[in-house]
C-alpha cells in the first residue's frame, strides 16, 4: 500500500462507499521569538470537509522532558484521542497538515506503529487540495481502534548509536544543524557520531510534494541505504524524522524512527557529539 495519496485520489476516495477518516494535524515549530502557532485556529478557519483536528503537542506526544521535546504519547491517551476522532481499524485514514508534511507524517507513523493497517498522508498537504473547505466542526462517531504497538521499528538512544555503526542512521535536520554550525533549540549543536546528513527538505519538490519513488530510492541508496542495510532516522524531536521515514517508505525502504532524536541525545552531556560534515 502506498503511504501517500494525491489530492485527486483523495477526492475520489471521499466520494466512494468507504470514505477515509480525515485528520487535520496542522502544526509549526514555535520558537521563542514569536507567538506559538495555533493549529486549532487554523483548522477552524477552514479544513477539508469532515476532517477532525488533532493536536500534535497534546495528542501525538507527551510532555517535553528527558526523553526529548516530543516523546511518544501515552498509549491510553493516544488511543482515546484517535477513537474520539473516529478512527477504526476497518476504515482507512488520511492525514494532512499545512503542506510541510512533518506533522502529518508524525500522525501517520504513530498510527502505523500502533497497528493501523491503512493510513496515508495527503501529498502536498492542504495547499494541494482543490476542493471546497468547511468551517463546521464535525462530531464523528466513536471509533474502535485498538492499539497494538510495535508494527514499525522504533529506536532508543542506544539503538540509534549502535545503528550508526552497524547500518545507516540518517539525520533529517538541516545541514547546518548537523554540522553544528547553528543550534537554535537544543543544548549543543552537532550530530550523533556516525550519522549521515540527509535533510528532509531534499525529499520533496518546490510544491512540497514527494519526489517520485525512483528518485527517492536513488537518493537514499547514494547516502548508504543499500539493499540489506538497516536504516534509521532521527531529527530534532522525532517530527521531521517521521517525514523522512515516510519518504523512505515511498521509496520502498523500511526504516526505524528514533523518536527522542537530537533533543534527547544532546540533553545528556555524557553522550558523544560529532561536528562538521564528516559523520564521525
């Protein structure tokens, strides 16, 4: 099953006999310089017909702490949030955001990791949608989704360090953060020793849509994701890395996600840090 869906394919699916559950996960990384982004307000100003708002910080993550800025949510809380949104195992789900794709990919990953069999991300997000929007807030019937975590591979800090030595560990952040030239959020700049720079932004075209699967496959193989090589991804806090795991899925390459990512790794002064363009 393809992990993404085009706007035209989604329009057809919504008109079909079993329309997907739509989740609106608009989110932006908020820095101290400005007011935080209000995903709920964006949703209420206009969303895909029937879509339900999902809050990344509250429903797709637990509170920031030693496990990073966006640790895994509690399973009970996540399951309850998904059922409130109408998610059931027998009904497909389509997730979208404002076009960046990161938040939608985080929701996609969590649903797939907890065992939902049919989840896709709207390629290009809301800007790709050419149909009408609505402002009415739906009240979906309670879903029956029962979580079975472990359907996708998950890394902790030790696992990420080991994979950087035994396979390939991609760093999905911008190159300047990987090299340690700037670090606007975390305690220290740099990367996990052995990790390979693979910015998420290079997986999409100017319109925010994923590159064709063959191009993505060529990109990742050139970076070390050759046949038989175990692959993992991290970023700042496990959000843009989920987008890279999604891009790898489009390319047909399974990959593990290190959810804690650099925000967890760098918070411990005893963990090694590499800087510069060399992985080591």
